C-alpha cells in the first residue's frame, strides 16, 4: 500500500501545555486506522492540525505528496482530506437533504463527476440510512440521526481520507452497524479512514491498525490486539483493571 498521509514530528502547545509532542506516523491508502487515548491526549488537536483548523508550532503534514502544513481547510478538502466533528451542528431550519447538499458544493470532484449536489447528497443519505428523512428539518432528528448526518456531510465531500471524530458516540448498536457498513462501502471504493473513538469495542471491530496517544505523544502503534494488550496503553489510557484487553471479540 502507498502512503497517503505522512505526519512528521508534529508539535503544538497551548501556553505551557504540550498538546502534541512530536507526533509522527503514516496512513496508507485504503486503511482503517483508529486513534485512542484519554481525554487530553491530543486526539482532537491532531485532527485540527492535520485538517488545517490549527497551525502546528512545528512539524509537517504531507498528504498525497503535498505539504499541507498550515494550509486552509477548504484547500485541504479540495485535495481529498476531510473531517467530521464530535458535535454535529447543522442548519436546523434546513432539511436533512439541504444540509448535505450544501456540503456537497465543496466536494473534491464536483466539476467532474456530473452529479448535482442534491444527487450526491441523496446517495450518501442512502448509505447512512437517512434517505427517508431527507425532506425533514434537521431540527427534528434524534441524536443518533444527527451523528449519521455528520458522517454523511463528511462522505459527500468525496474524500480520499476522512477523519472521523467519535462517530459512534451516543449511537445504538443498530446505528453503529449502519455507520460501519457505510464506511466499509466507501472503503471498497478506495477511501481511507482515521477514527477517534472512545467506544473501543466497536472501534476494534472496524479498524486494522490503532494509534494510542497519551499526553500528546504516540505510545503505541499496532494491530488492535497488540495495542489493547500493551502495558503502556493499559496504564496510561484505561488502567490495569479496565478490561480493555477483552474489548476485541468478547
């Protein structure tokens, strides 16, 4: 697999707090990668610096061979790297379809795929199970439906790499299954995913590789089994008695 994203020695401080302390790793084309870590580990700061919302103090972010460090988020999206947010904030007075169609105006292949924003929006609403809600106001959605709307807004951008910030938060088992299948469907078309998620059991069923962060540093990279059985992860992230090692499969 070819390297899609390369992060080199990424550092970011907020006053006296080091949010990212020399983070380095690569994401390959077609990968599902999970990011875990306790609150304050640097997970969201990492997403913010990679996606252009924050400029790192030092280090580089290379996407598809292009140095995107400090580039505007809109320019990064056009290159094929998009993200979702933990808190979904749609236009509540617009319909579900209109919210996703607005996002579709910024999609990577807008001028070449021949799809109208509405057609592109309907396609992703179908795969996240919201097609029947397309004409409803966003204000009428349940929490789980709002989370799926956020995933749809990310997918409609036609990314090559999508960063997902806690897509399973507050979802039922059925909704998690719907979102997981939507991501697998897009993965079969060559899309890569990096997922921050605190629901470790569900995350481990989806990803092939996991990056564990603690206090702004990478403490372990490996398969789900390797990471959940690592002593540093057990101690720094969940504690020795947490049972994380049983989260995959049991």
